[in-house]
């Protein structure tokens, strides 16, 4: 039986993979570099912050996922990320992110993360604020305004205001229509 070369499997995986310590990238595979338009040297030793559209989104995401990683050891969501370099530098795109904490008691201490570029199925069409992107991601996940408010630690009425703004931007007549348009891009 042939031995499996796990380093090669990591490197050539068809999905982006990152090993992290304290929200800093310690290793990544070729797919991550391709997806974010960056070289390994531009990513290794850097925080995930450079992959987010804003510092605020990076901070809020870190705060939001820590208790979930504590409880479950695993976290996943769809979020808007940003390309780092190359001809598409600064371009935002929808990305499915999944992570596993290696130590639930210290969820950011060490982890493995996967990134799947959803831009072919779900392009970012409207200019959205950081909070609108967060609300949109949770709406696509099927959460109600109250559930989104609890997750984002804002009132459900504030969520409804953001949902209304999204509906105007996407010219949607109902929340279901909005979710459909968000999913389609």
C-alpha cells in the first residue's frame, strides 16, 4: 500500500486551506493563494485581517465566532472576503469559510480553516456596508431578524432597517425575493 503524503495533499487540495495561530496564518495551500491573488509570502505570518473588506468586519467576526468555536469546536458561514493582490486587488467576493479550533478552551489559539470561493455562483453586485454584508449573510442562512440581532448583538429593529436597505438595493419586494437575489448575486 502506498503511503499518503499529507503535506502534498494539503498543498494540492481543491479547496483553500489555512493553518492558524492566534488569527495569524502560519501555512496555507496553493488554492488560498490563487483565490486571494496573493503569494504565500504575502500571507504567511499575516493576520486574517487583510482578507476582510474592513478592520471592523475582521474584529466583529473574531468576537462572534469565538463562543461558537468554544462550544462546538467548529464554525462555518458565508461571508464577503477581499482579494489581496494581483489584477483583482481589493475586489470583494462571497466565500464559504469553515474552521476548526484545535483547542476549544482557546478557540483562536490554533485552527485549520477552509475557504471556498463562491463568486462564480454568487457575485457581489451591490455596494454593501460591512453591517449589510453581515445581515445579508445571515438572511441567506435562514435566520430571522431576532436571531440575526442576537447573533450580531444588535436589536431586531436595527436588523429590519438593514434588511429594508438591502431590499431597496436589490429591488426586492419580499425577504424571500431578497434572499433569492442575494443567492443569485
